[in-house]
DNA sequence: ATTATCTATAGATCTATAGATAATGC
DNA sequence: ATTATCTATAGATCTATAGATAATGC
């Protein structure tokens, strides 16, 4: 009998029951994410992952084929979470002229809440095999894409000065990275700013950045 | 007889001749940096480092006490290089009103040249033991400090609108990170921009960011 | 004699799997 | 009978060191 891919991922498994696969993999991801954040990918052993997930090392390997599979599952989970966070944030914005301010605020708050996850992506993406690393980067792009759309909408409605697509995308990347900056420079920033202060000041900067482009 | 620290670092060595220590450690750093960039810290073995440096595994351990020592030496080397690059860039600026534009340009070019190194710092700093990680972060801060001084100078001379110290430092961090962004989003940016284009557009954005703060 | 280097390997992992056992459903 | 899980371990590392050897300087 052939190996049967789970519905949600492309990782082969020996286990037939797809619901069980999903459930167990959720356990694996939850346990592994915590361990990777605390110790890093390489210092975490497959045994630790299995134990933290609540089953044996043998069972772990029924649901993944390698340790790297686990890392990929974790990265995918993180992006899903971040994307969900961003989508939720977009819905919460009330619309109108202040949309950009609200979007920045909500996006930065997502970065704040998911600080550890985002940091993990920055640090461990390289440990993934090529194809999967590419997919992680595409996910990154998808999240930036949400920001691009918001900006494009504001340009269309005349609330932002028009600019060409490339510049618009770069602004989106800048916003995205300034959000991440809160995670990877927190050791410095948190000494001077609360997240609210940080958002306020950076929002001013970002607005200035765009306003000037006439 | 006691272990004797080398002149340049705090890492103990069994070897008495300080010049030799410096020379061998330079070999180690050069070899290890290449390997870490290509394979990552954890996938590189001490044997590979020794071989690439041109001596045996036994000798390697005369100059360092652990694999992590090697990583620290590499990180320190990278910061020295980047700091040197930035310092050189500062000297090359001609002064006057356009200083900021030039400084941004030179700094971004340093990031461009040292792309691989900077990426390595982002990815492997966490693998360092606590004390050294802290030192790496201090070095990071020192480099940002150079930008702070340039900005402060421009504010003092009236070429930039005055702003409080905290904002000024945040601008410096933003510039610093937007430089790094070229290294860790290169997979995307290089599809749309040459480094010169990137510098041009980001410079406009940064100027806008500051100009607006009156 | 002292310093630097090398070879050989101890000791400690860690990933992944084979084969045995338990649980489930016909 | 089939599916899921567990235990035990093969096999493959890898770091760090001990002890032997070579080179240098008195």
C-alpha cells in the first residue's frame, strides 16, 4: 500500500487515519515550537519533541520522516498564525482616512504577540531543505502582500499620494520589517519604548516616509 | 603555569606565543566563517574547520576550548569588519548638506558587501553562550551608534530638524535595519532592484521619515 | 626542555528504524 | 487483520582530549 499524504501538508505518514494525523501533528508542532524557541532547532532532540508531544520516539516517526519535517511543520504553523493574526487585524480596522494608522498598529501588535515565533523564523529558516525554505519565503511574501493591498487601496481612494507599484511594495516591506525589528531588536528597544510608544513613533516615521513621495 | 589569554580576545589558549595565537586564530576565523556561511554553525564540524584552516583537530583545540569559541571569534571578526567598513565609509563622505545621503549610501554598500556576514550574525547569534551573545549585541549597538552621531551632528548644524534623543536613536536603528533588510530579503529585493536603485529609493524614504518630524 | 602539532580514540550523543506489543473493528 | 504505538538499538556521527611525535632554542 502506498504512503498517503495528509490533507494539510505534503509530508508522508505511515498512519492511515487523517484526523489522527492532524491531531498528532498539532501535538508535535505545539511541543516542538516551544522547544525550538527555548533551545533552538539543533539543540532540540527528536526524543525531547516526542516526549513533550506525549508519545514515544517511535510514534513520532510515524508522523514525520525526519527532524526537518518537524521544523517545516512548525514554520508553516507560525505563518498560518501570523497570517491569521494579520487578517484579523485587517478586519478590525474601521476604514476611512486613518486606515493606514490602524493597520500599522494592528500589524505591529501581531508582531509583538508573536515575537518568539517571528524570531524563530528568522533564525531557523536556513536549516530547512531548499524547497521548503522557498515555501517559507513565499509565505513571508504573502503576508507582506496584505500590506501592499491596503496601501494600494489607499492610493486608489486618494488618501495616499500615488506612487508606482515597486515603491508601494517596498513601503510594504519596510513596514513589515520595522514590525519584525521589534522582535529582533527588542533587547534594545524595550529599554526605551513600550510597544505602544514604539508603534506611535514608527507610525509617524512611516507616514512621513510615504507623504513625502509626491 | 597558568593559561594565558591572547591579547585580542578573552579565550584561553595552551599556546604561549601570542603572535602565533593571533595568526592561527585568523586562519581559524577565515576558514570557519566560510563554512558557517555555507552550511551553518551546527552542520559544520570541528574537523572541517581544522582541515580548512590547514591543521589538525588536535591543534584546533590548542587555540580554542570549544566549538562555540570559534563562533564567537567569527562574530567578533565580522563586527570588526563591519565597523571598519562603516568607519571607512564615514571618512569618505565629503561633508556638507548631503552628508546623510552619502552616509546612507556608504552604509548600505557596506551591508551589500558584507551581506553573508550580516546574515550569519542574524542566524547564529543565538547559538552563543549568554555572555558572548550580549557582547555581540553591544557591538551591534556600537555600529548603530556611529549613525546616531552623524545624525546628531546634522541636527546640531541645523541641517536636520531637531528631535529628541530617543527619536534620533530610533531613526539610526531604522537606517541600520533597512540596510540589513537588503541582506535578509535579498531573495525578493534583488528581483526588483539593483543595490543602487535600492539605495536611491530607501534614501528618499528615510529623508521623508526625518523631514516630516518638525 | 619547552613549545607546538599530530594521531588515535574515548565517551557521549542523536537520528531513524526494526521488530514486538497493544488496541480496534470485523 | 489492521492500525497505531512502544521498546530497544543499530549505525553514524561529533566533540574534546590523552598521549605520542616533531620542531625549536638553550
